[in-house]
C-alpha cells in the first residue's frame, strides 16, 4: 500500500466518521430531550441512526469496496457491534459512574470509538481479498 492511498483512506474515514458521529450525537441528544430517554437509550438511538451511513460511506469512499458484499457486511456488522459495546461502556462509565452529562460523556466516545473501528475496518472488514498462490 502506498502512503498516498493510506492517507486518502484516513481522510475519507475522518470525513465519513465526522458525518456519522455528528448524526449519532445529534440523534442521541434529540432523543434524550424529546423522548426524555436516559443516556444509554439515547446513545443506542444515535448509533442506530448512524450505522448505515457509516457502512455505505466507508464502503464507497474510504476503502472503495462494493457495498453489497455479504462477508464484508457481516464483518462490518461485527465491528459495528463491538464499537457499540465500547460506546455504551464509555457512556456508562462517564455518565452513570462518574456523573458527567451525556454531552460530556460523548467526547471520549467520539475520540476512541472511531480510531478503533478504523483499524478493525481497514485490516479486517474492508481488506481487499488476497489471491491464493497458483499450485
């Protein structure tokens, strides 16, 4: 992989991630305010709103892979659920154990979860298939 390609992937991942994260945060805060939901439920609503956007954006823009690819989507779904678990753990610790407001608890979510999911996405879910050596 060339440094230019890696930089392009990081740049697009950031763009897609910022848009998906903004959708997540906006949805979580709106659900908390409008539906009087707690931090955990509001964060799950934010996740649900952003996951499809994240998959399509990363497939097409970041890693330039086909969107309709079963094994790739299954891996992305596993990564996404791991990201959700990490997200919820951070929100739980920050909002429930430490007592931060939701907006403040979402700051470490916005920093940690995208970095972890980029690495898993690049090296597992969206990794280009390798050709088997001819026998």
